[in-house]
C-alpha cells in the first residue's frame, strides 16, 4: 500500500476506534434480557451527539393497543418505568446539564412520575434492573419536565428534538402526551 494511503487508513481507523469503544461500553451497560423470545414491546435505541458528548437512550417500546395509557395503564402520581421491560437507560460519555442541574457521565435508569395536568417529574437513577425494581434511595437527579399534547402516537417513542450544537430536548411521546427535558453540555 502506498505511504499516503496507509496514513489515511491509520487516520480513519484511529478516528473510528472511539466510536467502537463507545458501542461496546453502551452494550455492557444495558440490562440483560430475561430471554431471547420476540417481545410485544420491542427494544429501541436512539443516540445523539451534543458537542463531543454521546447520549444514548435504550428502552422498550410499548403500544397503546386500544388501552387508556396515562391515568389507566400508567397511573398518575406514581413512579413509572418510562417504557417496558428492562429499565429505560440514558448513557452519556460526558457530563450533561439536565435543565440547569449537572448529571455526571455514566449510565442511569430513567423513571418518571406522570401527572394529569402540569409538569411531570423525570428521574435519573443509578440502579439498572428490570424496570419495575425502582429504588428511590438510588435517585441521582429529579427534574420537572414540561408535558404537552401531541398527535396520537401508537408506539411509545423517545427522541431528540430542537437540536443545537451543544443542546437538545429529550422528548418522550406516547398516546396523546409528550414530555420534554432539556439537555446540554458545556
């Protein structure tokens, strides 16, 4: 291989290594599945770069299936696992500001407390487990989250919206409800 092509290959290979390492770290942080059977609420993953920080969300995607979701399947004023199956997780390679409160780099389970009207509470917790094994003593951060009406959404979705160079909103949508949490990096 000519020297110039070898140098380009080494540069490309070196640039790709951090990405491969991050993917391995994320997969190690995801709670283990109980079995390999297909799921009624399939798993999903979404990732976004904010500045130089990678933020990845993994979660189970339940469907409405003609049920009343908020205030029915998911009771108001109680901790909800924010998805299905294992804990929904947020993994960040760098410190994040959630609202104006810092969340250190790491992997956290994401819970929430839905309310009939007003702001929800979104919880970042250090215990990774089956989603219903919530332990309040392991809460790292609780933030108020704006809730708003959205067009009908059959399958729960978590996505990044209002993207900026160093910021984004993390948005949860399901049934007719959306919830927004602002994320940013320094």
